[in-house]
């Protein structure tokens, strides 16, 4: 499984410790986001989350996202990367309104600074 698929799977499983660790490794490696190939998965959810994350990191690193991400539409139903957003109305509204654009346009919701590191 490719790294971006592993990131997407960790995000869908809401395994934030694993997700943050993997993102930190990729940021340290200074990935050329625009060169990442399309994941070879048949899982539409993994593909959507992969595209959203690649676009997000490309944007944050002042890079162009790979062309394949433009071909990927939204999830069929909204998905909150923080499980607590289902219980906490203010957090849910924050995620719905301020989730980073590459995620929000695909019905993937998280706080505005999700996966940003100091």
C-alpha cells in the first residue's frame, strides 16, 4: 500500500496518532506533492480522502496538486475526521464551515488547522 493510501486509511479510521506521525515523516522528507501518483485502490473512500490530503499538503507547501486530484469528487456522505464533532455542536459547526477547502469540497470535515505542525 502506498504512503498516501496509508494516510487516508489512518484518517478514515480516525487514528490521529498514526496519521500525525506519518504526516510528520512526509514533511521531513520534503515530498514533491505534485509528483505523487494516483493511488491504485478500488476503494472510493480511500481515493477521496487521498485526493483531499494530497491537495491540502500541496497547498500548504506552495506546490501544485497532481492532476489526478481534480478528477476525484466528494464522498457520498459527510465524514468528520474528529469523532467528537458528532457530539459537540460548536466543533461540528467549526468543522463544517472552516475545514480546509480541499477537504470541505469533498465532504470531509476537520478543524481549520488539522494536521498543521509548529
